[in-house]
């Protein structure tokens, strides 16, 4: 399972997806396991962290990233700077 990242997507992409209407999730500096029941797409507003799939390479995320996490993925989050992101499920 692979995490897909678009760094600094064009504003037209953000508008077409309706990102600014999505709910917001926030998390302080921490480490925790996570399981994605559904495919999630998020747009990182603030912060920085590393997401490491159980069966893959670590992926660095930071403000300005549009990220897609696949359904069924187990991973470990390591939040280095508090994260604030819009998110939606597909």
C-alpha cells in the first residue's frame, strides 16, 4: 500500500476537490499507530510529521501537501510539529 503525495498542489485542484469545505483534524506532537478503514484524502494546513506504513517506507508530510492514504493501511504516525489538516473520505 502506497501513500500518494502532491506537494503544493495548484489552487485550482484544491478548489475542484472542495478542500476548504472538508472538516479539520488537529493533533499535537505525538506518536501513535493508525489504521485507515477508508481511503482518506487530506490537505495539510500546518505542521510536519512522518507516516510509516507497516509494509512500506516512511513518508514525510508537511504544510502544503495533498495526501491520499489507501483503505486498509496500517501505519505509525510521528507528529513532529502540531498538524492541522482538512480531510475527506472517498
